[in-house]
C-alpha cells in the first residue's frame, strides 16, 4: 500500500529533478546585436549559442554554460 509519506518522497524527487536539471536561460548577451552590447553580428547567429525549447524560450547550449 502506498502511504502519504511515499507520495511525498516521490513528489519531492520529481520536483527536484525538473527544477535542478532544467537548462539555463539564454543570457541577453547572446540574444542582441553587437551595436546593443551583445555578441551577435546578425540575429540568425542566436542558434549558435541558444536553442528554442518547447515553451518558446531561448535556452543556453551546454557548451556555453
């Protein structure tokens, strides 16, 4: 039988997995052009540094973390 305590442990474990393993948001530096203080010469270069996730938010690629 599943106790309340076991459900609590599973809930905390699932929350921690998703909260702490989610990728970092893409910093502004990699989202704006050089004339505005960024690292991009054209807006298409954002794909070199960031990826678009399922929530339509830019996430920093692992090699730039």
